[in-house]
């Protein structure tokens, strides 16, 4: 990791301030009307945190360059901003005042990139440096520098319950939330996937599992969970017990952007994030327009 003077991912934190103008939906990403015809305020049906924003294009010095496939910006509920423009992973914070953002010092990986992708990342960096203005119109977000350079983004549709690999990252108990230990072995990181045949499978933090899962409205009814029976260190077993408690009987579920929440009758549950989809084909080459 290496600290750089880059404004790439931080600017999306402007959304947190803009979000004060609206409220997030209970599930999905809605399509209600905006407030007025100007479309320059946050709509109450557009969630802000837990949403993955696709980067559509960057315009620097009057030249518009379309983004590579998979380029994105996103923020978690704690306000941490992350970005990927086709190669390197970037995260940062920023000071937000209204719709103005003063950029801090982001941290970025230093992977070697294809020439076209590297050029796009540099263009995005130039377009997102210093004080920025954020404007949200419907499901489109525009970030603008004082010199008029812009980055255009659009909200990625909410993830599907079925077929998505959900990575469990938070354990819920009433109003409290605890992060899943970050040092769990990769093969035992808790996750679950719902299938078209009415089942769910995954790993609960120690053991692999599968069960029936009947979806009706905003509820899921889980059948008895079956799986392996290995013993693991204490932290992994505690995580497993919490995950399995959220897969017991009838629970309520919501999806906000890329975040799934399962809540049992006793207010205990889990939150999970849609894992990145596997790359499909070669990256799209950025295209410039005069």
C-alpha cells in the first residue's frame, strides 16, 4: 500500500452529506419520483450507503473517456470510501461541507496496469483533485472540479437475492453491530448463496452448510441446517453460532443496493455484502471523444 495525492475515491463521501436530504428505502433501490424537475437533490428512494456506483466516464480538458468495465466507487455505512478504476484499489476519507468536498490523502495499491487502464486512472485522478462538487439527479451522480472536469456515475442495480454470493461482514443484535473478525481463514469466511431450487448453502465461519430456504415476500423460512462438524478456534465458533442463529426458522430480509440484512424474531441477525462478480471477458478499452 502506498499513500498518494489522489482524490479518486474520497469524493464519493459527498453523498453522505447529500443523503441528509432524503431517507433510504427498506429494500431494493426503488424508482419513485424526484423532488421537482431540477433533479439536483437526493431522492428519498435512492440509498446512499451500501450502494455500488458504476463509473460511466471521465471528462478532462473537454475530452470524454468512457470507463473500463468494473470501474466503480462505493461507500460503506461507516463512511469509508473505496474505488477501483479497472486496476488498483483505492480508499480514503475527506472533509465534507454541504456539497463541497476537500480531499485528504487516499491509499492505493500499486499494481501494474494495462496502458489504457492506467491512462484512465490518471484521468480520473486529475478530475477528482482538490475541492469538488457533487450533484445527484435521480440515479445519476456527477462529481465536478472547480475547473469544470467531471466524473459521471450511475447507481448499480440492487443485487439479486438468488444467485449472489453474499459475504457476511456484520453480526447484529438489536441496536448493536459487531464486525466479523477480519483474520478468519479465507476458506472459512462466512458466506451464503441462495439457489433457484429453494435452498441455501455456504460457510458459517467454521463449517460448510446447506438448508432449505423458502422466500415469500420479505421473509425467508429456513429449514434445518445440515453441514460438516469440524471444531475451530473460539472466534470462528462464536461467529458460526451467530450466523446460524440468523438462519433459524422465519426471518425478515432486506436488500439495499449491495447489502443483504437478515433479521430474526429476536432482533438478532447478520448483514452481508454482494461479492464481486467474476470478470466476464476482457476489460473494455477506454474510448475518448473529442
